[in-house]
């Protein structure tokens, strides 16, 4: 089962790492490995969300999402979007940007380094909003309760996450951006660029979030309509066309999943710029991670085992928040790629271990409860 589900991911991983060594030696191998691990770790929550919705869909629509949908949202976002970001920020055509990345790496590196303040501000704000909206939401399951409980109470204030994000952007613009790092070790004033790019990231997040909410509402409306039609059919004693209703519901699910998947894809794409500006290494690392998104989603749909690790989503979002702050700091200061990549891995590993400990504690508590019931039954029988 494991090999059947993850076989293609393992194969792509091996090919990608070999290509990295051939392209840039063992240093490139390390960067691609870090990018792959980072993308895979950030894809856990994506796969969990996708799997939860895919369970409700027919086998046909599951196949559509796991083939056409993944091809569009995952490969398109993770492999094409980095080119678009560089092309826009460096004011190059997409073909010119790709050609420059492959033929004149030094010049490409200079352009990307000069564009990094805008990229970091845009990505940092987008990731920061994902993190803030997560920690300000009141959830039944809390990982770091001492922190998440008071933040959930503060989250009741309208637009709090937007206000905090704008404050952080303003602080970044008047501190880091006034001496932004450029190629050759120079520092220039990029405050205006950082402000505009940061606001662009915020607007992008709000548009994506708005579309996700729209499709979610449409899905809920369709499910309610479907339930009402089912009740009417039962009362009238007439069979209804399950194909048409299921098709409508599945279509809205598909659209909703596409928007959700695209929004999750920003995490790895933007975070990758904190690891490397080499578009080839970025494509290799994110491509490997994209394959694991599909495999994890398939695995969750078929088995559902990772749903038990309830803190993984928390760990992934804390990793997103850490990446957001790192990106903003890199506007002025250089941060070692190993540190950047390790933060996400450590947080995911910590949340996974916390989930394991929680499951063990719950199992032990249930065992004690069962043992206590057994003793009670024996005593009353005597």
C-alpha cells in the first residue's frame, strides 16, 4: 500500500536529487533536499484539508482532482508561479526570465537579489496573514494552550489580523527596508517598494480568502439543497437523480479545492525564496514536494491515518509564521539557508511528537476507564 501510494513520489525524489547533484554539486543537493522537506512539511495541512473534502466526492471527481486538479494547482503554482514572481519583480518577460536563469546565472542572481525586498515583503505579508488568521481563531483543539487560548480571545476583535500585519509591514518598511540588502553588498532605501509589495501580498491573500469563502458558501448551499431534495423524494416515494445532484455538489467541491490548493501553494513558493533564488533548484525542490502533496492526499483518502495527528496543522502554521518573519528580516539581513529550512522541520517534528504523545495519553486514559468499568461489573455481579 505504501509503495503503491508513494511510488511515484519516491521516483521523482530520486530523479530530482540526482539532477540537483549534476546541476550544482552537493551544495545544490542540500538545498533541494531542504526545499523538498520544507514543502512536504507544509503540505501536511494541505493534504489533510483536501482529503477531508475528497471523502465526500465520488470516485470520478476524486480522480479529476487528483489528476487535472493537482496538475493545475500544484504543478502550475509551484513551478510556473516562481517564474512569474521573478519576471514581474525584475520587470522581465517570462521567457526572458527563464532564459536568463539558465544562461546567465550571475546576472539573474543580481536581478533577483535586487528584487528580493519586494518578493520578501509580498510573500512575508501573505504568509503572515495565513498564520495570524490561524492563531486568532478559537479552535477546539489547542497545541500550545498557554499561547493559543489568550490569542483566540483577542481574535474576536474584527480585522485584528489585518491591523497587526499592517503594523508589522510599517515597522519593516521603516527599519529593514531603509537599508535593504542588494547585490555586491550595497544597501539602498526600498521603503516605498516594500510598502507597495506588502500591501499587494495582503490584497492577494484577501482575494484568495474571499474566493475560498465564496466557494465554501456555495458548497454549503448545494449540500442543503441536496438534503432538501432527498427529503422531498422520500416523502413523495419517488427516486431522484443522484448523478445530477452529486455532480453539482462535486463541481463546487472541485472549485473550492482548487482555490484552497492554490492558496496553500503560496506557502512553499514564497518560502522557497527564503532558501534560494536559483529557479532551477527551486523547481526541483518544489516539484518533489508537489508529488508528495498528491501522494499524501491519496493516502489520507484511502486510510485517513494522519487525521489522528491533530497538532500537525498547528505546527505547519507556526512554520508559516516563522517563515513570514524570516522573509521580512531578510530584506536587510542575510540568514543562512540551513537555519531557514530547519525552523519549519523542527516545528513540524515537534507538533508530530506532541500528537503522538496526545494519542498515547488518550489511549491510556481509555484503557483505565475500560478497566474501571470491568471491575465495577464484576463487583456488582458478586
